[in-house]
C-alpha cells in the first residue's frame, strides 16, 4: 500500500514537472516579479534626473537664472478728484504706453559649466534695444477727466534676474542720456527690472526715440516680449543646438556647425493686448506672448533611459519565450533559478545604461550595455543549449530586441507605429514556429517542415 502511494505521489510530481501550463504560469509570475527590480531602476533614473535638475538650478542660481527681457513701457500717472459724501477724494491711476517700434539685436556667447558629471548651459549676451514712442498726446487727449502728471512719467524695463547685469546700463531718450534707477515702480505688472524717471515734460515732442544696451548673463533661456507695434528681434550665437520656444517662432533661422542666427518679426495684431491701457491689466498677456531661445544640451539621456526601461517587459518576454521554445523543441529543462538569473541580467542592462550614459554619449552607452548583457546571457545559455545553431538564434533574438528598442527610442514620433508592427511580427513568428506543436502531448511533436 505504501509503495502504491509513493508511486502515486511520484507520478503527480512528475506530471507537475512536465506540465506546460504550470511552466508557463511560473514563467509569467517570474516576469511579473522582475518588474519589481525594473521599477527600482526607474526610480533610480528619476532620482538621478532630479539630482541633475537640482545641480542645474544651483549652478544657474550662482551664475544667473533664465532671462526674460522686455521693455521699455512708458507709464504716466493720472489723478482724478471725485466728490463722495460731500468730500473730495483723490484717485490715482496709471496709463501705460508701448513703443511704436521696437528692435533688438543681440549676440549670445554660450559656455558650459560643469559640476561633477553634470553640465549646465549658460551664456553672456550683449543686447541692443532701439525704438520710438509715437502719438503720446493722441493717447492722453481722451483722458480729460484726469489731471495728467507728465513730470512723474517714467520708463520701466523688465529683467528677470538682475544679478545677470554685468555693466551699467546707458539709456538715451530723445538723444539725451538718462539716469537708471534700480527696481520697478509698477511691480504688479513688472516685478523685476529698473526704472528711468523724468522722461516727459510739458513740451515733449510727439515722437520720442530711445536706445540702450545691456550686457547680461543668464542660464539656458533668453526671451523677449513683443511690446512694439512692430517688434523685430535678431539673435546670433555660436550655440549649435538651439530650441526656439514661446508664442512665436523665428521668421528666419539658420542653424549649422558655426551656431545659429534667428530673426523674429511680431506685429501688434499677433498679440492679445493693445498699445496702451489704464491700470495693471495685461500682466498675464505680456508673459504669455514671450518668445525666445533655449540653449539646450544635445540629448536628455535620462529621458531616453526611462523610455527604454518601459520596454523592459518586452525584452524579458522575448528572452523567456526563446528559452521556453528551446525547452519545448530540445526537451531540455531550464530551471526556474536559471530563468531568475537570466531575468536579472536583463534588468542589469538598464543600470549599466544609466551609469555609462552619464559619462558617454547615450548611443555608445546603449551599445556597450547591450553587448555586455547579450554576451553574459549567451555564455550562460551555452551550458543549457548544446546546439550552436540554436544558441546563435538566441543571440540574434536578443540583438534584434535591443535594436528594435533603440530604433523606437530614436523615432519617438513613430514609436506607436513601430511598436505595433514589431509586436505583430513577433506574434506571427511565434505562431509560425509553434504551429506543429501538440500542446496536449509534447512528447509527440511532429517534425517541423523544412527544419
């Protein structure tokens, strides 16, 4: 009786070992468990990217932050006396006028600052502003209920980070040099900048010209706001990888190995605010109309590494599928522990990719990491697979997998299309290879055609 029970249990154990369903289930569970180290790798990538962003902010703060430069805005105080409850109450307002013409010419001299393994793009710039205010009296004439305080009129010029100003600013108004005062008198509309007082008097000319130059430091971004009825901005730089951003793109641009040259022309009709208004309106509209250039570094390796890690399940699935088919056709058992080691080798790829890409170009890092992992798995599989031809097929599948992911990373706009075609092809090939397998009885596999 004991012998019969022992034989019965051995038969059950043997059936479990040979059960394809349980094998597939265990492989699936193992694949899901391997998503835990993959998620840890993704957290590592995010942590490294956060460290980089922190260092970029620190370096930018020490040098000077992103710069948004615009102006001048001509502001004229208004006074109105109103009778309320038998008392005279005085109200003050401000009318703001924008230039009729505004031209900016600038040269941006970039450089890279390093802290540890991280680089930050910063720049020195030399900006020249020219323009004129027209029809000032035409704006003031309808304001007959106000007393116009011409003697208190002033100009305001916005600079995002005043620490970036490296030399005294010289502004000429109607041909006369004017004194510059730090700070903004209209902080609700221009939070940071400088002011030029005593601009107008009772005998001011209808057309008032201005010009000034600024030598300004900044980090990564340099932007402008189209305050003129016609705004023209010309920028030149030696930076070879610009990214033009904001509400307006350049009308003309040239980007080559020598740098870039860009020209913007923006009209009053292209923006959502008028040439003059009363009060603190249009603060958001001014910022929303900003445009400029980002001095970007050629690649963001952390984003590419994160995107490649999202394809980890595909790499693990194809590799495990290959070993499972080898088990089926060669009748050789691959132990779950061997699957675990192979899976961990696939996870190591992403750690290698992140660490190497911090020191080398991403493409080189991807090549080195994939070669290391494919070699590890191939040498390990050599002890499992005695057939050299099948081992070569396994290496080919692994190489195709990493090549497929690499191409998908490079062609981000077509990632969905490429991914769909790739997965469909993989499924079709798997169906073709296993078409003659008798899954009910794997001991009676029919000979494949044209094996």
